[in-house]
């Protein structure tokens, strides 16, 4: 069997980072029947390479490996687990450029964004390397005579991680580093569209010294790999980032085995711009919130509400800034890259056509570009009515929908009128208004006068149908742990 199935590859300093086999039990495994899946560059359509397409039985074998490794890993001294995670972080930083280039080749995002994602991904490994040593036994004042009461945090067991294509490195490390720090072992399934980033991280994890079976990456068709994990009682926790629709499915499939679930699902973020704010700053930050990752971000701004006295000025400035965005292939480091697939482009077309039919105005964009079939022009729609599909459905692309509002109460009601509750953006210089609106918004995270709020030390997550649980911070580690109560009688 050949060592890999590569057809073409990005220019890498360390070619061994581009792995094509799954990583199970400390070994690189092809599918038993030789099945493979192609991975294509969304910018050019060129095949980057092929990865092994494993079967359901082989997915179960990964759980076997993780279960066998669990006892040893969970009993490894915290400082020793921390040292391995720290080496993994160091290797990610050492190979940052190669990891970024792999990501651009399979995901298409601009090179500077890919480099930024590697920094972000590595920050979780560094953070949890430190957090590994901190869970302590908690003493509780006993309510019983002659008894001593303690609370212990223990790793839950084997954790299944299912990661998306839009942040193929960061979403894996945010989950895996927390689980590994807690003492869990991991079976991970990356998106079929971006598996090479996960396999590169597995290569570096092996070099860092993670024992065989502790961290497993299984490639192949998602239902084939993931469904056996949802039904396997040995898999005690499941963490998924992706659409709300798939999250609901995993929720149902996991019910019979009563797993711990962490679901980071869809978003439909509102941006609320009040008069009296720094309008130039509001425009600049909303451009970031809308167009980062070419709009393919669950945190992406989907509905932009602007108070009527500054509405025209905001629309003019925002449209001008949108027209200035560059579009191109990721290695050329533009502002906007290609969308992931044809379905994503069609969604932009459908939402734009629907909004225009409903009475919106096209300020710029609104069409595919001749750079390739998956490039869509950065687009601004103004005067978008609430009944338009784009005001209720996640866009996941470079189309901005702007609409005016008149009162604070009105805009909060409109912003909250969604099944999603991940993040909301607010621009105001009035401290009382900032407090009131931040409290009233039904979202798990609120960003005030800025866009970037995420990071390893914060508990990332949403409310309503944007998910369950939190990722990052100490709470992200505790999602992979169980609380044990011990009551000892010394009489």
C-alpha cells in the first residue's frame, strides 16, 4: 500500500504534514477496502489529494483504541499530560506556515486568515496545557457527623469530536485540547472537505508524544463514521460544531446512550448600530463581522440594524468599504476567498433574489465573479424587509443585509426574533443603553463596539438552537469531566 494518495500539494517545508491515512491507535491506516475520497481546492477546483474513506467497522476500531488507552492516559500525572500538550503547541508554532498553507489549499481562506487560525488553534493547546494541572479536589463542609465530604472532577471517558470545514484546525484543538487535558481519550472526525488540516495536527500530536490511542482521527463519510459513535455506549461525550439541523440529528442519535453533549450550532447574528456611536468604527467592525472567512462563519453578521438618523450615512460608508474588498485565491491573500462549494454559492443567489423580490435594494455585488465557479462578489442589500429569507436564515457567505430601525425596544424585539442565539454585536457610546440592550439580547455572547471576542480563556457558546454547553475556558474542560461526590466516615 502506498504511503499516501497525494495528487498535488501546497508548497510545504515539511511534506510529511500532508497525511492521507487515518490515525488510529498510533498507526496511519488506509481503509481496509482501499476506498478514498478526493479533496479539492475550492479556488481552482484542483484535487489537492485523496484521503482514506474508512468504514463503520473501522470507526468502531478507533473507539476500541481510545477505550484501551483511556485508563493509562487518565491516570497520567497532570504535569506529564501538560508537558505533552505544551510540546504539541510548540510544534504547531514551529510549523505554522505549513499548517496555514494546507488550510488554504483545502479550505480556500486567505493566507493571513489561515495563519491567524493556526495561532488561534494553538492558543487552545497552550491554554489547556496550563489548565490540565488545575482541577482540584474540592472540600465541602460536612452536614453529617463524623463524615468528610469531597467533590472530585474525573474524565468522562472516550470523547467523540466532529469538526466543520470553516475552521478545520481551531475547532479541532478547541475540543481536543480540553478533552485531553481533562484526561479523556479522543476519536475525531474532520469534515470530508477539509481533512488534511486535522491529519496534520495528528502528525504533530504523534511527534509531541501523545500515546497510541489517545488521539485518533478518522476520515470518511460523516454518517458512516459518526453514527456508530453515537450508538456506542463507550463514547461518553460528543462534541459537534456545525449546522443546527445536523446538531438535532446527533442529539436524537445520542439519546439512547445518554451522552454528554456539547453542540456549537448555527448562528444568525444581529448587528445593532445606534446613533451617537462612532460611525466609522461601527462600519469597520461590521465589515469584519460580516466578511471574515468570506462570510462563512457562525459568528458572521447576518442582520444589520441601523438607527434611522444615521442609516443613510452608514449604508454609504459600508457599501464603499465593501466595494474596496479584494477577492481572489487564498495564497494571494485577498480579503475574500471562494466559497466552499456550489451549494453555498446557490444559497447566496437565492437569498439575494428573494430579498430583491421582497423590495430590498442592491447597493453592490449580487453576482458570481469570473475568478472561478465558487467566487461570489461581496454584496450589500439595503432596506431589507424582515420577511426576506436572509433575515431569518443563516447566510454563510459574503452578503450583507441592512435595515433601519426607530426605537430601542423595536430593534431588540427584532434582533431576538430568531431560533438562534449565538452572538450579537452592539454599537453605542451610551453606557446605560449598552447595559440595557446587552441584558435584553437573547444571545450567549454580546460584543460591544468590537468584533473579536473569542479566545481560549472565554466560554464560547450560545443559547436557544445555537447549541448546548460551552467551549474554551475552564468550563470547556469541565464539559469532558464528571463530578463525583465522596462521603467518608472516619468513626
